[in-house]
C-alpha cells in the first residue's frame, strides 16, 4: 500500500478483483476518530428509534445517509481521492 503524505488518508492501494478494481484506503487515525465520534451515535440513534429486531429480522438504513451532517467526514474521505491515485502511473495498471 502506498503512503500518502499530508493527507487525511494514511495509505492507498488499488486491488484488482475481477471484474473491477477496488480502491483500498487507510484513513489517518484522526479522521477515523472524527468519523466514529459523529457517525456511530447517529447510526445508533436511527436503530434505537426502531426498537429491537426479532430473531431472523434485519435492518437496512435509509438511502440518504450521505446527506446526514454526522456522516460528512466519511463522505469527504470517500469523495476525496488520495494524491497517489492522481499522480501514480500504476493506478490503472492491471496485474
């Protein structure tokens, strides 16, 4: 995995998984802490309002999570490509 200096991302890599490439990133500890402190309480609150699940039941969140203020740190991290992806000639190379 490539180190990304001066970024919210500590490392970035592209993994060839058929039929597409997967972009793997390791967020810096400070960014992870910020995401956890805002996002986890918001997600817990969503579930709390719905009550406990019965055995065999599941839960799916709403499809607008990316619009929630509490998840904006995560959204920014996903939408912001690492510097290495923009400048690396190997970014789209297939092994």
